[in-house]
């Protein structure tokens, strides 16, 4: 027999909302087995169209029924949202040239290989729901991330065109660009978080949340 191993996280906590109400939050995440590895050795897409160190996470929120309130047996309602995070899903790698300098970003000769397959797999996993890609790469000459960011943005156009041409599959895919490191350095953490939320808030509202009932 074989034991199934999962690497991830499952946690929950309760948050007080005012004097009378509380909100329960749960976070469940798991790491993909498609392209795992150490930080600088698992980058971009591999031959299996897996993005390096990609993690799928679901956040669930519900309001626990207070004792003595609500109809007995009435199910509690919940909402949830799912997101993924990982390295940029194109062909690229890091080259460690020195122990004291940042690793060099090297973009592959064919950066869009496996991009079509990657987004097709994500499309199938979530039933074709609209997807918003959040690009947090730096846009400066010092970090070397600008070229990767440009390839990342072009990869969405490539994926949409190829899926439509080869599989007759229209993909509802968009990107939100936010230079997190620069804005955090210039504005501070609080203002950077506020700015990111202002960008993502309307997208989250448009995407809506999954809703359901908790039954005992």
C-alpha cells in the first residue's frame, strides 16, 4: 500500500466583529506535485506544464450561530475564494553566479512553450471561470524582472490565441500589474497594501464568491 503525502496548511481562527458577533475563517492550501523544488531550482514551467512551487489555497468564512439563536437545524452559510500562487508560468530559470549577488534571470529561447497547456489545465480545474492573474514583478532596470514581466504579460495573449486556434476555447483571462516591491519601498507597507486592495477589490467583486451551506 502507498501513503498519500500532502504538503500544505490547514488552519482556522475566530475573529470578533463588534460586541456580539464573530466571524470564523479557515485557510486550506496544498502544494502541487507537478513542479516542486527548492527556491531557485523550481522556476517557470517544466515539461509537464507545471509552474514551479505552485500552491492552491482556499479561504472559507462563515458566521457561527450563537447559542440559543437561530432555528434549530438551520444550516450555517459560508463563502469561499480560491487562488493560486507560484512562479511565473513561462520558460525561465535562475542562474546563481555568486553567493553575494542576486541570481540572474534567464528567459528561455522558447518562453511560451507549455503556456497553452498550463492555462488549459487551470481552465479545466475551475470549470472555465474567469481568471485574473496578479503580476507583482518589479518594473526597474536593476532587478532584471522587467523583461520577465513583459514576457509574462505576452504569455496571456499567446495562451488565449493558441487555445482559441487549437482547441476553439475562448479564455476569459486578464492581468492586474502591481509593482509591489517598489510601491512598498516608496509608500510603506500600509499604503502599499491599500493600493493593492484598491486594484484587486473591484476584480474580486466582479469575480464573486462561492457560497454554500454548512450542515452538521
